[in-house]
C-alpha cells in the first residue's frame, strides 16, 4: 500500500479494509486469470474504475484490467478460459470477455475488459485517438484521466500501485489529473466531460486547476465524435447527482459547445422580476422528476425534464402590462429538442419520445382552469400514448412554485385528473383506444373495397370514439353511414 496516508492511518485502514473485502470477493476469477497471464510470461493488474470502486466499497462485476501483453497475446490467453470473447475494442488495445465463476457459494457472471498498457492522444483535427502501446504500468497510469482512476492492484499478489496520490484524492473526494490537466485534456478532450460526469456520479468536487483547464479548452470538445459526447452526457444525466455535473458542464462553457440550449435558459430577469430563472427551474424540475422515478434512472424522463422549457428564450415577449409571456414555447421547444438530440445521434425513438413529452408538458394546465370533458381526458391519454406515465411525472415535477397553496391546488387537480383517467381506463380500455368498427366492418357497412376512403372512415370513427366514448356496433354503423352520405358529392 502507498504511504500517502501515514499521517492519518485510520483513513488508510478504512479504505484498505473495504478494498480487501471487495478484492477477496472477485479473487476466484481475477486470481485465476492473473495466474494464466503469469504462466504466459505477462503481468496483469486490476486498474482504474475497478480499483476506485473497490476502495469505495462498490465494486461490481465489471472488471477492468491492464497488462503488458499485446492484444493478440491476450486473445490466446482468454479464448481457452473465458465463456465468451469479443474484439470490438481491439483497435484501441482492448479485448473483452465474459466469465462465470462461483463467488460465496453462488455463480456470478463477470464482464471483463483487458487493455494493453498504452498512451493515446488527439491531433488538432482528429476525431479518433492515436493509440501506441506502452511498456510499464507506471506509464499507463500516467495517461489515465484522473488520479482516482490511476490506481492499480497487481495480481495475484495484490500489490497496490498508486504513483499519483489517487488514494488521498479519493479520501478527499476531489478530482485531479495525474499530470497537468491541459496535457490530459489535450490527449483526450472528452475527459473534460468525464470530469463533470464523475462529479455527478461520485459527488466529488473538481480541483480548481482542472476547472480552469476545462474552461480554457472547452472548444477542444468539438473534435470528439457526437456519439462519444452523447454517451458521456447520458452517464452524467443518469448519475446520482446530475445537478452537480450539469453545473460544471455549464460553468466551464462545455455546454455551449454540446448543448447550447441549456445555458441559454439562464435568462436575464426583466426589471419587474416577473419570471424566475428558467435554468434553475429546469434543474429543480429534473431533481423532482428523479424523486418520482420508480424503476431506476429513466433517461427519457430526465432529458425531457431538463429540456422541457428550452423553447422559452426564443418565445419570450414583454407584454404592455409588464408581464412576460412565452406563448407556444412547448411547440418551439419540441422542435428544438428534436434538432439537438438528432445532432447528438440519439435514436429516432428516443428523439420522438422526448420531443413529444416537451410538446405535451403544458397540456394539463388547462385542466385546473375548468372541468375537462371525458372527451378531453380521452384525447389527453390518446396523445400521450405509452408516454402517459412519464407525462404524469413530468407534469407534477414542473410545479416549482414556493406558494404552498398554489402547489397543493395543482397537486390536487392532477390527482383528480389521474383518478378520472383511471376510471375511464377501467370502463373503456383507454390504453388501446380504437374505433368501434374495424376495417372489414367499415368496408362491409359502406359497401366499398380497400382504398383511401377506409382510412378516412377509420379516422372519423376514432374521433367519434374519443368524443362520445364506446358505442354499440349498430350505433357506430349508423353514424358511419350518415358521415358517408355527407361525403358524397351532390347530384
């Protein structure tokens, strides 16, 4: 173990105990693999996030290793041993594998990545790192992003290697780089976003010199592919403390390069202070949406909460009476959301769902102003579709008023809407709203064959179903015939 904590042995002993406990848990698999590397003349060490998480008492079944063996040698060692091997990252010196092993009397599956000692860097125009292999673990640790990720445990002897004081920084919950942060971020500009992500995941502070380098070099993020940026942003959004990471993301100017709509929400207040800071409001909505999650982190809900008001800067108007308005900001925001998420290479389905939630997030507010008809409730459910549960959560989260009476009134109104939806769903199967006649019945009723008219008739019957609720088949057929007669040209 390193001597960075000789002045405070109690802290060192505490993290030692956690690490030993975690490492003993994975030893049956890790030590077996290490012995095979040694027999082949190579070394193997647990490294990076795996060591950090072991010290934090949160090591999972994803294990990262580093070795002096080249990828082709790693493959020779892994193939007879692992249950599955993949070469997706082999161009960057990484080989992946899966291995089942008995731990504590139960069989567990471990996902393993083994990376050859390496260094990587970008030139000023490249979007891909240039990989060169190294010859020592010290060289490999120096090129790691942060000191808390630049620790290793040599196996199977379990020698702890910490040349950059990562253990001390881990105990102080601070993110520093092994060398000068400017050099680290020049090697891989995505590390600037990782700083924000780790702050959000681990609830760590970022050292002032690291923040300064991020601010000075924010434009370097432009050379990183949209896919890598998107994946890092997702990890930040899905973290336990996203506000912390997003604050750093905005403060350093990275957001202006990646998600400029977010810092744009920091609108200057008008002289009468008639509207609140939209950026701060959006962060609160995000936190409140997280509190409503029931099945773990929900990327769709979290992004919708963060972006729901991005149309406000473009639609802000100062009215003659001194009020500030944002007419149709939900429609404008939905279009902006679609454009930005598409540029970040999100899937079409995710773009569609998040944009739809942004578009619908204001729909409820007409409910509190007057009783909705059953037809309006049915349309609300129809328009939300499979996003209804998320829309419930987003709408509830969007209330950030400090006026308790107003907040309680909104909450009661939404309780009432949900109760009405539940009653109608029980009575009418709202989740699968369909016309009372299917396509074959429509053709039989009208005496026509397949063609565009069937689609028009189907749409008419669906609108009738939304307006009136379920109808008997005879009643629906009569209404359809009346509609068809009105559609026919006179004479």
